[in-house]
C-alpha cells in the first residue's frame, strides 16, 4: 500500500498500490503435516493471506513439500542460520523465504540469492536486536533504532550489489518505541515493508503493543504487510490484524462491532452478546457494522450508521437498522432476531 515497488508472493502482491496484506505464522510442528495444514486452513478461513511456517531442520522437508502444495495460500519458509535450509525450502516450493542476513555468511547468502532469483522467490530481510552484525554492534553499542537501520541498510546494499531486489524489509523489536523509530527510517526506501512488534507478550499486552506500533506506522504511510505477534493462538493474530486495518479505515472489508461500555442504565447483557457476535463474525469476510447499545439513551442515535443494531428499553429490546427501528419486543426475542439478522447478512454478502 505504501512502497514504490511491488513484490509478488506467488499470486499475492505486497506493496505498491495493493492493500495491506495480513499474514500469520503457524505454531505447530512443521513435521506434523496434518496439524499444520489444519492450522493453515483455519488461518486462511479467518482472513490470513500469507502464512509463515518454520523450517527448522531437514526433518520437516517431506511435510513442508506437501504443505506448500496443499495450502490455500502462499507459504513463507522461516529460516534461521543455516543457508542449506533456505536452499531446500526454495527447492521444495516456498513462495517466499524469511532470513536474517546478519546470521548468515556472505558466501552463503550469495547462494541463497542465486536460488531465489532462479525460482522467482522473494526474500524478507529481517533485522532484529539478536541479528546485528558484530561491526554494527561495536559501532552503536546496543541494538538502537540507528543500529537496526544500519544493519538493514548493509543487507539491502549487499542484495542490490548481487543484482537482487525482490525483497521485503523488516525491522523488528519487542520495544514498541524502538520498532516505530527504526521503521520510520524506512520511509524513503522503495521496497515493501513488513510490520510487527516481535515477542510482544500475551493476548492483551501483545494486542496493545502490536496495534500501537503497526497503526502508528501505517498512518505514517509505512508498511505493506503486517503480522501481529502474540503468545496465544495465531487465529487471534488474524482477528487483531483485521481489527487494526478496519479501525484505521485502511480496509473496510471486515466487520466492525461497536458496543457500549455498559453502566447502571444497561438493560440487557451487553458483554455476553458482544462476545457472541464476535464469534458469529469471526470468519466473516465483508463489510458490516454491528451495534450493541445497552440502553436507548445512546442507541440507536449514536450508532445510526450501523447496519444492524440492538438496544434495550426497560424489559423490551429494540432492533434497528441504519438508525431505523425495525422491531421491538421482549428482549430475548429481539436478541434471537438480532443474531438471525447477522447470520443472514453474512450469507448475502
Ligand atoms: S449506551 Fe446506555 S447503557 Fe450503554 S454505557 Fe451508554 S448510557 Fe450506559
């Protein structure tokens, strides 16, 4: 969405005028073909457009080969240290590979570049605090945003000297401010940028850290693909990514749910209904705005642009669409109709 250059990961364009691409990563053992495929299918159904799979050793090669063939979306091989694994992943059909060039010798990098070029496989150049070259670390003393940027710049120069520009850039840090500051330095580079806060923590903390870092950069026109990294189910990563993109109005093709924070005026169980609605729309691809407002003081008025909304008045419920009341009655009946409307909306769109 923000870079000058476009990179194609199989048939998925990243960068240029194309929308921000959502990616996630499996946390199954890659040797476990069945478990990994199940997770990839779930991630894809949920909205992931690219899925990264670890390629830790040669034991996963048979499974990886089948995964690449059977996956509904392009597969990125995640490689560390061993250039032979990168060569093998390319040979087995990886649509993109991710390496940290700081961890691989120049001689071996040249071999990877050659194979990637021959197979038209893009490479994500990853830089993080643990992958800095000795010289860079000596110069900057610690993995500061300047050090991370310097390391990435050296890698980019090396790839370009070797006549390879099919690259995606990434600088990751578990510190949100460092992640933002280092990525801001990428603004004038032409290559697509992968955004994420690494090792961000659990569901709640990780969501907050990733959302802050990624949103700040996207609003500053930096970033072409995003991965939310959390210590929890990768399915949440995709959900959070969709929420970030729709909250920023970068993609309107996802559901949006507005629900009030509840207070002493609340006339029905807003919190449990909100949770039910999140479940109803979890695999929903398409635009819909749903409102759950605890009382008529603020709903439907404050949610008049919602496609479908519910509010309560005394013991009665009110169902509304685009600010217009379409049904009133006992709250339990209205809740049932509300769920039906959402399901039908999902079928129509
Ligand atoms: S919509 Fe009504 S119930 Fe919900 S927080 Fe506002 S005043 Fe309270």
